[in-house]
C-alpha cells in the first residue's frame, strides 16, 4: 500500500470508480484519500468509503501530492485559476477531463508541473474499464507507472501519444454508449417481435456479454467471428443485407468522427 495521499477534485461517478478500484486493490488507504465536490451527495459517498470530503479544492491541493482532476471540461479554466498558484513540481496531476491537453494544466503553474492525461470509461465501475494514458512534458516514468497502477485496478490500460487521445475519447470514452444503444435497439426489436421486455433484455444482455468475452479471449478478429455467425442465405445474412442497405456502418463511422471532433473542440476551449 502506498504511503502518499491521493486527492480527487470532482467526486462524480468516474472519480468514485477510480477510488473504489484503488481502495479494493490496496493501492491507497481510505485514510489517505480526500475528495472535493460542491454536491453534498457526492461528498457523502466518498465519506462512506472512509475518505475525507470537503468543498475546498485548495484543501485537496495542500494535503495531497497525487491529485486526480475529475471536473467537467467547461469548469476547468476556473479551477486552474483557483489552484494554479498552489501547484508545484512536487504535484502529480492525473486528468480525466475529456479533450483537455496536458499543456493546459502545465500553463497553470510556473513550476514544471507533472501531468498525466487519462481517458477512462464508465465500465470502470464494474472493474472492466478501458483507459488510455499519455504523459505531459514534465511527467516522469514513475508518474506513468503510478497512473497505470491506479487505472489497472479497474480495467485495462494502454499508453499512447497525446495526439491520439481525441481518437481514444471518441472510441472507448464514448464507446460504452454506442454499445448500450445497440443493446437498447436489440431489446426493442425483440419486444416488437413479440418477446416480453424481461426476456428480450435477458437475451440481449447475455448475448452482448458473451460476444464481448469471445472477442477478449479468442485470438480471432471480430470480423472473422461475425463471419462465423453469418451463414449463407441465413437469418444473419438477411440482417446484414439490411444493415448494408441502410449504410449503418458509415453512420457509425460518422458518429465516432463527430465525437472525436467534439473532443478536439473541447480542448481548444
């Protein structure tokens, strides 16, 4: 278990998932964890984990050398103006703010601020997250290693160049929503075909879970797995003929490109 304290500025669902993973993996003790948030319910949640909670962001900065920045991107400028004067080269900032480059944080302090940018996703809540990390100019190898430890406690971690982070945001950051949407449509279609909502949901969710597990455990590309399900002149082929006719594939490409463009836009602002 690490001796240093870890702080969270912003105590929303992603911060909670990161904190729970780190606690359950024994990386940090609850007594060495502090979170700041304006919402009573979120502070109470962290207190229920055994952590300290406050409304004062500067209290977190002064108490901790490792700080997870988990605020909405549109609130970041105000936060950095508030905490910037208190930040030093001794701090490690781990940002999960979508679209926000490491240079934005580095500019907040005259010190050579150590920053690791992370893009996790919501399945961290069930220890099945996907997180990409990249290092800022002053981040050390041990900073990336610590961030890998923290996020690996709740899923899989990859390290990429910062130029790839907007693509990561669009693919895996927003990706669970695309997957949920597909399952949502499958359930609705099953109900239209006469299944009860309960049966349709049970079948769709288990189908999605099993398909994902096969992709994760079998060394076979997803397109090959899809081909194995698609018999000539069968039901799956009929489905994909319609998918092709409606240009669903191209629509999804455009959707992910729109998400990446929005991530870049957030970074510029």
